[in-house]
C-alpha cells in the first residue's frame, strides 16, 4: 500500500459513513409533488432503518425503495475523491463537503421523480454559504452569493420562457450551483453552467435519436448541472 493510498482511505471512509442517511433522505423525498414525504415502504416497514439498506430494496417485501445497490455509495466515494483532488482545506473544504452531500441527494431525487425539493436546496445553500463565511474570505463570499443570485435569475427567466418545460426546482438549484462555481470565479461559473447545459442537450439528443426518449419528453436537468459543477470544483487549479 502506498502512502497516498493510506492517506486517502481514512478520508474517504466518512463519505461511506453518511450514505445510510443519504439513502433515507433520498427515499423519503422521492415522491410526486402532490404526495407527502414517505416514511415507510408500502408494506408498512419504516424507511429508517429497516427498509433503506445498501441493496436499495425493502428487507421485508423486496420492493425498490431507493437508488440501486451501491449507487449512492459510489457517488459518495467519487465526490470524496473529487474533494481531495480539489486541494481544498479548512472551512472551504467543510463547505464543499456539505454542498456535495446535498447535491448527491438532489441528483438522485431528480433522477427518480424529476423534482428538486426546495427544503433540501435551501438547507444545502444556507449551510454552504455559512461555512464559507466562517473562512473570512469576504470578496470570494460576495462573489459566490452574487453568482448564485445571477444564475438563479437566469434560470428563472428560462423557466418562464419555457412555459412549464422547466420545473421551478431548477432555478432554485441554480443558487447553490452558482454559488459553488462563483466562489472560484466568474469563468468557472460560465464554464460549469455551459458544460451542464451542453451535456444535458447532447444526452437528450442521443436518447431521442436512439428511440429511448420520445419527442417532447423532458429529462432531469439537475444531475447534469450538479455533475458539471462538481467536476469544475474537482479540477480547479
């Protein structure tokens, strides 16, 4: 075992330790807009901590109540490695770890039911900005807040123009996405946003060309924006 491997393994383990809570949060919120949060499997077994396990299926009836086996765990490990690669330390590292946790939850919920719960978005944004504020980098914090507002305003205009083709969860998600990218700089904000939108457009085109998606059927935008922003944070010099 190399010294690098030995150093990274303990730092990745905390990411795996929180995955049961992430699975529970994802399963509880993966319901249609007009339905209350889920607290139990349809067979009556409580989500925490019986129905939500690594397999993603209820241990009593076998019904799928969460993401596929290992999916959340893999996402958490990749995110943790990305944070290590970013070189962040101190309060910024804590802020982006909090942000990444919220983004994982939102991405899986959007993939499952095409919604982005405002509660989770708000908690993620508030915690992220609060931890950044503790770092004391006033100029970077102001830029992050401004970038979040600018990107949220942009997606709000797009949502209005799209007339229902873009959900209101996306403008809300744009706030923490913009803040996370804007903390680094405006170039990162533009690049990360274009990367996410471009990836979503190409994916939609490919799915329609291959017959896996019918014309007019939307695809969740959130996971693409989240993945792009996470990549920009990880590779930022």
